[in-house]
C-alpha cells in the first residue's frame, strides 16, 4: 500500500486565489481527517469524514474553507479566497477500525 | 471534550542519555494513547501506542507508561541517538470517538 497520498507537496499562491488540496486515503480506511499544522497552534483538526460523510467540521476556521469526499478514495480541501494567514502545512490522515492513524506527507501552503 | 497537556515543549539531551516526555489527559473515558514522531519536514508517524488495559509497553529503546488513576502517560527513550531528534506528539482517544486529541508536541534535541 502506498499510504495516504497528498498533492501537491508544495503550493505557492497569491492572496485571493483559490487553492485545492487533494488526498487519497489508504484503501479500506473508513475515516479521513484534515489537519492544519502551524508553529503557533500545533496540529489542528479541521474536519473529518466517516464513510465519505462529513461528521464534524467545527474546526474549519472560516467559510472560506470547504472539504468534500465524493468517494472512498478521494477528498479535497479548498480555500477560496486564500489569505496569507492560511499559510501552513496541511495534513490528511486516514484511520482503520483498530485506531491505526496514518498521515500523508502533507502540503506546504504559502500564500503571498 | 478531551484536553491533552504535554511537557516539556523542548527537551535537550546528550547522546546516550534518557529522555522522558509526559502527557496528561482529562477524559477518564480515553482508552487509547498513541505517540507520534515528526522529523523535520516530514509527516507524523506512529512510533508506539498503549491501550488502557496495559500499564507499560516497550519496543527496543522506547517505552510508554500509563497511569489511568492519575490520567497521565509518558514516553521514555533510552540511549538516545542524534536520529531521535524530532518533535514528539502524544494523543488520547476516548472510547467510541475514534478521534485523537493531540498534545502540542515536544521538540527533542539529541546532541552528539
């Protein structure tokens, strides 16, 4: 298994532009999570899905953030419009029933 | 909800010394406690975990202890090596929620 796959690895965009981050979870994992990591706030849970259904999006900072999971093998996190304070590393993680939690390699987002 | 406190935030040791990182949690229903290691620029990776029916677990140079009464758990690394330098995160997962609450992380620096 290739693990949790995220793309792109790095994204540099201008303020106001739309950014889309992508994630492919491990096959068979029924939970998918989106985290944001910054020095100031550590690892923040943004949203998670169970069997493709959004369960808790209370961590999504603003309406500019949205996430979808159209099928069991793909999820997106979209920021529109992006702002410099959105600069962070965004991790996707998936989980199996034994609590095993696997992170993707992350997307380093820089908004200038 | 669950609250996880992690100490210290930074730990500096000499190669060969032991390192101990401590975490406390608030929800007595938590029953799964994983530890993650994040090397610079990489994803957090699970290094060891413990469940609430066990008091201690070892894996070579690392061990985790759990005191359910006091609601704290610790990571012990013996004979530290420079490659142990990383940020270590503890987490607590309440039974049924499947969602870990992470500590803020400990930056471990092992000096050769």
